[in-house]
């Protein structure tokens, strides 16, 4: 995930392996919306990763009494490809997370959490469909 096109030296979004390509999976193409439903833990993560996550999402609420919180309606995601062949989930929104530790990493530090609500919704729908058939 990136909110700007990945720089040419990005760690993610491209491959140098012969015959292989990086592909993007958008929640909207899996049956969910392009509106992302981020889930984030309220407890600080320890150590260096915790410091990185604090930089990644500097506006994280501090007054939430549950272990997780969600932020609906602030981000959207759609697959994008650059002219030099990078494939990525482009994140747009009113409050964008920061690339950590730098732009070459994009939004990797928190990328699962940015679409975790979408992914759990898709999983619940697929489980329900399977159980109806079983």
C-alpha cells in the first residue's frame, strides 16, 4: 500500500524475479467496498515497531476503552499501476497514515490494519456462503 506512487527504489510493489509480477488485491474486487475499514489496536505496541506505529498513525485516539477501534469512512483503496511497472493498493483519504520508516516502505507497517475490517467482513461472508451450501 502506498498513498503516492512507489518510488523507483521501493521495497514493495515490484519484483526483479524473471517471469513474475507483483499483483494488487483490492477489497472492492473481493466483494467489499473501496472504502476501507481500518481496525487498530488501542494498546501501544512495544519496542521499535511501537515507535514506528506511533509515527505511522500520529492521530490515533487515546481515549478508547476497547482493545480495538475502527475508523470508517476516512480511507479508500484501489489498485494502481505505475508506468515503470509497480502494482500497489493506492490509499486516499482525509487523514493519511505516514510511510514508515520512509517512502520506500510505503504503508507496509500498518497495511493489514488499514483493510482489516474489509478482510474480516469478506471472510464472514464467505464462511456464511459455505455453510449455506454445506
